[in-house]
C-alpha cells in the first residue's frame, strides 16, 4: 500500500510574526531616512563652512581695497585744493593746470570681492547660517556697500560730464603727449614739459568743467566716510566668522 506525503505543509503566520516584520520594516525605513537626513545635514554644513570661508577671504580683499581707494580719494581731495590755489595765482602755470585737470577727471573705484556673498544668495539666502551676529553683519555690510555703489555712480556722472567739457578745453597736442607718458599708478598723468594754451576761448566752458570736477571730487568725502564704516563692519563681521568657523576652515 502506497502512502502519499504532501510536498509541503502549509504554515499560517502568527500575528506576532506580522508585527515583527512590520517593526523591522519600519526600523529599516527610519534608519534609512535618518541616515539620508544626516548626510544632507553634513553636506549643508560643509557648504556653510565653505561659503563663509569664501566670505572671510572676500572681506580680507575688500578691506585692503577699501584702504587703497580711501587713500586715492583723499589724494584727489588734496589735489583739488591745489588746483584752486593754482587758479588763484595771477599767472597760473599751464603745466600745473593740465596736471591737476587730467588727474581729477579720473576716479578710484571700489570693486567688492563677492564670491562668498553670491554663493550664499544662490544657496537660498542666510537660512544655513546659525549665528545671528553673522547674519546681521552680512546684511549691514550689504546695505553700506549698496550706499557706496550709489555714491560712486553719482560721482561718475559728474566726472563723465567734466571729461566731455575737458575735451573742448585742453590742447590736443598737450593731451596726446600726456597720454603717451601715463602710467597705472594713482597719479596716472605727469606734468607736461610744454603745455599749449587751452582751446576753449569762452570762460563759461572752462568754469563749467571746473565746477563739475569740484562736484565730482567732493563726493569723495562722503565716499570715504561710507567706506570707513564699511571697513569697520567688515572687521567686526570677519572676527565673528573666525570665532565661529575659523578652526573648521582648516578641515576643508
């Protein structure tokens, strides 16, 4: 007599086994979620440190440039006083007048290094920064910087008009010789050895040019004050960044 055995025996899971499987699945999903969340926080923290290191480097460049521009602005303010003194002479020196006019229609422009600031903006603003002092420092720095840019734009409009008037006033040959001898220092043009008479016969054009130079150069007083404030804010902000992140910069 043959005995038939079933190929397998059916087994019903108990509710405890279902519960255990659910718990294990929940734990696996939760651990994966926490691991991904931790990884994203680490990436964001790395970006935060990287961006603020760039802000620190931006500030170092800006502070150096601020000093250079303030010195150039102060020099031009002194030069406009010298121009006025030369004009008050009974017989003013033409080489001196050319020297002052050609240099005073120029300007020293402050260009901020903005790599770190732009990175923070592109990453969604200041949300990644935890320090309230750093956030307020960046906002104040940006506010004063915008004020500096507006003042420079105001100055440029006056000096641009002065350059157009200058083209009608000065002797072309003298201007050409001064252009050949120019350099890239703060004082770009040197006194000409020989200076031809001014081309514009009417005094009105000459004085209009001088007034535009004086108005444009006088803006340097307000620029120097704003840039000195900007330098002070930059120093304070940089100290806060170094105190919060300085040790971590070495790990990047």
